[in-house]
C-alpha cells in the first residue's frame, strides 16, 4: 500500500497563496486614506491607531484582534477595496463567519480578490444545504489554475447534496485517471454517504493502492473499522504509526464501535477536499493561507478533527498557546486524533514554561491503555529536552517494558534510551541500546554519527568510528554536527591537519556551537595555529553555560593541550 504519496494534484493550486501580504499596496493606499483625516485629532487616532494595531495583531497571528481592528478601519471607508479584502481575509481566518459573509459579498463584486470570496460564499451555501446556490457560485470560478481543482469537487458534492450522486460521480470521473487517489477517495465518500458501502470499498481499495495522504488514509481506516474489516484498518494504522516513534492510532483500531461515519452530509465531503489543500499549504509553511482554508473547512464541517488539529498546530507555531489548547481540546474523544491532541496540549504547556503541568498530563495519559506507550515516549522526550536524563531513561525504559517484543518500529525508543544512558555516563548499557537501534536502522545517519562520535570521543574503535561517521557524512554532507564528528574522529587518530579541514567546514555551517569551537581550537593547537586556537576557546567559553566545560576550556587557555593517547586506542580491535 502506497499510503503516503504527496498530494501532487495540488501543486499548481499551491501557487495561489492567500497570504495577507498579497494585498500589495494596502499600506500605501491606507496612508493616502489616513492623511485627509488629520484635521480631526480623534478621527486620526482612531483610524491610524486601529489600522496599525490591526497590522501588528496580524503579524502576531492574533487573528481575532486583527479582524476587529481592521473592521473598525473599514467604518471610515467601506468602499476601499484593498482594506475590504484584508478585512475579509482576517475575518475569515478568525472564523467570524457572519461578518466574513458580508465582506465576501462585497469583495465578490471587486475586480480583484473575487475568486476566494466566491469560494467562501459557495462553502457557506453548501454548509447551509443551499446546493443550487453553491453551484451557481462555483460556476463563476475559472476553469484553470485553482478552479481546476476546486470547481469539479465543490460542484460534485453539491450535486450529491441534491440527491444527484450519479451526476456528481460522472463529473469527477470526467478527465480523471480511474486509478487517481483523489477521484477514488471522493467517489468512495459519495458512495458511503448514499449508503452503498460495497461500492465505497472498491474505490477506497483503489485509492489505497495508488497513494493516500495521512488524512485520507485515516478516513479509509475508519471505513474498514465500521464495515467489519478491523484487520485491514489495523494494517493502515500500523503503517501510519511507522511515521512516529509510537502509534497514536492503534487504540482506535481496537475499538471499532467508536468510529463515526466519515461523512454525514455533503458539506463534510467538500471539507475533505479543502482540507487537503490546507494541508499542502501548511506543509509549505504558508500558514496564513492554511489558516484561511482551515477556517473554511470548519465552516463546512465544524467537528472536523483534522482541521482542529491543524489550526491548533498553526496557533502553537505562532505562540498563540491559549488558542492552540482550545483547538486541541475541541477534538472529540472518539476521534483517531484525540490521543495525539492530548500530547500536543502537553507540548503547549511545556512551551509556556509550565513543565509541571505538561508532565502531569503526560503522566495521566500514561495510565490509559490507549496512550500508555506514546505518553511514556513523549514524557521521556520532554525530560530529555530539559536535561533530566534519569527521568528520561525511566520513561523510555517503562515504555519498552510494556512492549511484548521489541521490534524495528521501536527503534526510536531504544535509540532515545541509549542517548539518555550515555548522558548518565553508563556507556556499557548505552552502547548496547545504540547498537540495537543500529541493527534495526543500519544506514540511519543519526545513529551512525552518535555511535561513531561516542567511540571517537572515548578513543576506542577508531577505525569503525571513522567508517560509521563517513557513512553518515555521505548521507548528510551539509550537516555541521556530523562534519564536526568526522573531524573529531580524525583528530583522535592523530590526523590533525585533515581534522582541521572538516572542523572548519562544520563551523562554517554552525558557527556558534561551543563544543565544535572547542574541537577546532584543539585541532588548531596541534597544527601550530595557537593564537587561532585560543580565539576559538575564548569563543567557546563565552557561549557555554556549563561550569565543567568552561573549567576545561580555562585550563586549555592557560596550558594548551597535549596530543591525546590515540595510538593505543587506535589499535583496539573493532567490534
């Protein structure tokens, strides 16, 4: 099953970015508009203040405040098209749907910006079961570019809503490859909505064989859960789980009775279409555009867990922590994304600096069967991010103890436990875990580098350390940390001249890492570049907050370094 092919049919549509910055001359126009009002001090303060406050709120991703300020500005000149377009986008992004509808009707009559307004109005019509009105609005869209994707899908779902499923399917099939996953996904959803589960299954099977997004893979899994094929659903969820260090979907696969229908009305199907576009925009970091399309998804399907998760992620990325928690908390317990949303909430608490609350939530989740494993892994990751390595080890160890048999899918947990043990100076057990992880992932550059660097730093197995890191460099030639590891391994063998070459490359990529600067200082010292060595050590000392590290650097600044005892270590037998 090729479950995770990128949604290639949307590549052209992605160029139609709905960035608020696309209002190209909005600031210039606003300035011309503000100036005539300067005769009134109160009006000037209200107008310019609201406009600037709105722009500031927009840059802070505070959509609700931004739309309120911009709508205040609109009161001064409701006919200013650029301000109206900006107000529409902000109001839609803030999910103020009634006001957005008013503005969309105005923007739809403008020369520019009408396309998105028509899409929004069509979505509003669909959401209110006005399928004829939706089709009339969709017909205004162009047949090429963005309209090439949205027009047939929104029209087809409107036809399905009118009870004309055959016409909707025929429209989608026109010009489509019979194996196209987008066509088969929506055809399957249409058959589901009409009650023909057998026909839906045929389309889902074809879609699954030709590549689905994560979103649509979960939809297909939901279908199999509700139609007596839990093993197929489990296979899909297991495949999804391989994208993670744990599997947040398996609890759902074990409780088929909790699954809701994928679509309960035509608007839900249209929401699937727009969500795939929103996802593509999100993946390309066009977060403003993703926010706007996500808002339309929630207009069509207010309980969409996928849209809620994405909106929460956007809010979290923009440090809108309260909004993120609200979005995550809106996801229903019977959703396949529910447990994942709980770990997201814990991450928001951590980002706010409330580590105790984050740990408490993850600890609570670890007591629940569905989330035991993933909560413990998230807990370990959180402890490790805060240098609490004993607690991290305990969490990872408990996670692995709960697994009947450690297999390839668990390699990230084994690897993380090994890294925690290394930080606890228990190299014997750390090495065992790291080599086990490498057995599961023999070409993984992270594992190769970690083991190779650790060996080199300890002066053991140097030939094999060089080989491991060389293999990592081949895969990630622009990774400064891996380049530094290779330079350090060369240093430990006594090849100081060559080590300088690689360390300088590494510093060129990551110039402010104290450990890397310390390494380069050592290498410079050994090749006689002592002033440069002292400069690098000074810089490393300035950057580090670790007292032990700083003391070591201070010793070097006073005494220099002697060659490491590499010859004895270099002759050790490789593993």
